[in-house]
C-alpha cells in the first residue's frame, strides 16, 4: 500500500511539473517554400535525385544526399508562438555534434532592421512525434521566418504549429542570385551546435545571397558523380570546398576531369575554390601534418595552373581561427570557428561576385 501511495505521489508530481501544450493549429511544411535545394527530387527533403546519376556508393545514394543539411522552410506567420513536429525516415546522431544539429530544427526570424536573428531551436527527446516549442510570447504582427532542417537525419515531413486562427503561409525566397556551395563535412556543417550554423548558411544570412549548398561529409573528392550533379545545377557562381577530403594524389588525378565535366555545361560561370583549412590534429602529429601540407600544396598548384588558362577560376584561403582554440574535435571547427570561416571569405567572395553583377 505504501508503494502504491508513493507511486501515485510521484505520478502526480510529474504530471504537475509537465508543461501543458497550448492549443495549436498545424500547417505541413510541404505547403511552405523550401530554399537552398540544388534540384527537384522525388523526396522533398532530399538534396540530390540520385536515380538520374550513376557512380554513387550505396551510402552516398541512400543516406548522405538524402539528409536535408542546409535546407530551410521560408514562411510568415502572425502567431505569438511557433511549435513544430517532425517525422523521420531515419533519425541519426553523431559523436561530434549536438542532437539539435543532428535531428532538430533551428528557427530564425527577420527583425525590424532586416537582419535574420536566432529565435529558437528544439529536438525530440523522448519520442520522435513530440510537439516541440521553438518560441513563445512574441509580440503581435507578421514575422518572416526561416526554419532550418536537421543536417544528418533523413526527414519525411515537418509541420509548423501556431496559435489557432493565425496564418502560416509561404513567402518568396528571401535571398537573391544563386551561388552554389559544394564540399566536405565543413560545408555539411558537421560539429555545429544547431542546423543553421554551417558557414554557407551564415554567409547567406549575412549577405542576402542565396546559397544552395551540397555538403557531403567525407565524400567530396572531385568525383565525376558529383561533377555531373553540379554541372546540371543552375548557378550564377560556384564555391567549392573541394580539397578537404581527397589526398594530394586524388587532387592531382581528379581535378582536371572534374573541371572538364563542369565546364562542359558552365563554360564561363565563376568557380571559386577554397583552400582546405588548417586542422588542429596537425599540431603534434608529424605524419598527419605532412599529409595535410601536401594536400594544401597540391590544391594551390592545380588551381594556379587552371587559373592561367581560365579567367573565371579563383582561389581563396579561409581560416577558422588562428589561436588553436576554435576546433570541436581536431578536424571540425566549433560554431565560433565556422563564424570566423564565414567572415574570412565574405569580403573576398563579395569582391569576386561583384565582377559578375552578383551583389
């Protein structure tokens, strides 16, 4: 009897402490604007229609490009609160990033000065069909919103919940032009604390330039499969983090065929290559340091040779910090490191893009 009374007491206490959901009405994300996609895909929140292209590994085809990293819903609402629910095809996690990044959603709202400001994020904790709060107690009026999707979980659907009687409706893509990013786990956003913190997404919000991004963690090695995808992608310019994954030997052998495939369909589109950043694992591991230096040297060589014949190829050198304190795991930057990366490339990119009327 005492055990039963104690159980009822605990159950009552937990119920009293549980946060009661407010009344909500939901709109499916399929009804809202989806930005930062390279191409149409049969599955809405996938990034590449791999049925159209050969040469992908099973992991690349079935997992990597099905992840919605960088994709965001653009909408407006007059609600005083925003909630969401999310349904996964596969919920993933990783040792070097938060569950918020791996499986959660990240909300930004435009302020009165036109800046995109962080508003809230959340991720399921107990069960995948939880209704989750992003922000509450907002002032009256219309809010323009961006909701970034998880970077490594595969998403089937996501719905936006608001106060009953309020609207949720799609807005036009708030960004201009089309500058396509492609690259490694750095471009993917691995080790960020939340989905909107990859350096291409930070660059997009900071400049107003639309940056569809295809980060393919560990798999951007100048392969023909990705070259064909990018060649079929409409772009005003390309920005490639192409030298972080391949070895020096792979860079030397793959670079010219990669560029030949791209140039067959984008003969004069500006292509801006980024040097791979300094990785903190180099600090004391001499073998690793030598391999990384060889990659950087080879990258600089092949791009310099290409620039001699192609006036629309460029090379810039980003940094994720120079004090050895901005890494998450020795390879990937922290949020601060990704912010410093974005800041280091922002003006060089804007200067190059301005030559082509991309402003």
